C-alpha cells in the first residue's frame, strides 16, 4: 500500500515554501498574477494501516504546533484539494488568490537519486516497530495565474533541479515506489593479448 503524507503550515503560520517559490519566480519576471500554495511530504510504502500512518505523521514527520497533515492513500481526491478551499474542491476551483485554473505540481527526487531524509525517515519508522518498505520525500505546489508554457518554465527554473528532481504535473498515480534492487558485482575479464 502506498500512503501520502502532506505537511502544510498550520492556520496562521507562514507558508515559507510557497513564499520562496513566488519570490524566485518574481525575480525571473513571472507575472504578478502568480499565486502559489505549497506543502512538503512523504510517500510511505508498506503494509501499514491508516492508524499507523497517522501516528507516524503526528509523532515523527510533522510539528503539530506549526504544521498540519493530510494523510491518505495515493490517488485519493483529498490530496488534490487546494489548501484554503472547501474539501472536495477541484483544481479548477477558485484559488484563494482569486485566480482560476489551479495546477498541481509534484517535485520528487529522480529514481536512483539518494534521498537521505527519506532514508532517515524509514529508519525512524522502524524505531516505532513499524516496517516501511520504501519512503520518498516530495514538494507539492498548487499554482494559479500561469498558462501552460509559464507553468513548464516555472517548474524547470524555480521548483525543481532537473539534474536530480523530476516534476509531475497533476495528481500522483503511483501504485508503488521503485526501490531498485541490490547491485551484484560481476567481474568480467577480457584477454587483451590476443586482440589485434
């Protein structure tokens, strides 16, 4: 089972991730109509119950004083709700800024890129006597006020580092995380003397 834990600033707390994205975008000349909401989060794969994931979110991943969490299985509609709107609002619903047409953007480490925060999180989950098969971190943005070309440019120039991160526009559709396989060294000896 693949779970998603979104971590948002609590009501009244600043959204530093969103503020940083907007500031960088404005420095690059993006329009003032740009509006951003953001969250960070974790994908947790394993045979876990909802109660176990809620416990992990509350006791390990988020600071309950300044953050709030949204926990659901990947693909659940609640994960696409724009923060600050009514539950069940679609991405096309009114964005809190007043702009229409909100795009959902996920930024994750590319497969094969070391994710030390995820590795530490997986080890900490094991300290709860809960087994997680894999963990990945991500950043999540709800972007309003841009057309498709501007959204692509913002994703490439501001939100992600193309060398190590991948951008997924829209909801996540993973059924499981690719965790790779152990590397097995195989020595191959090539006789050079006999070559012409």
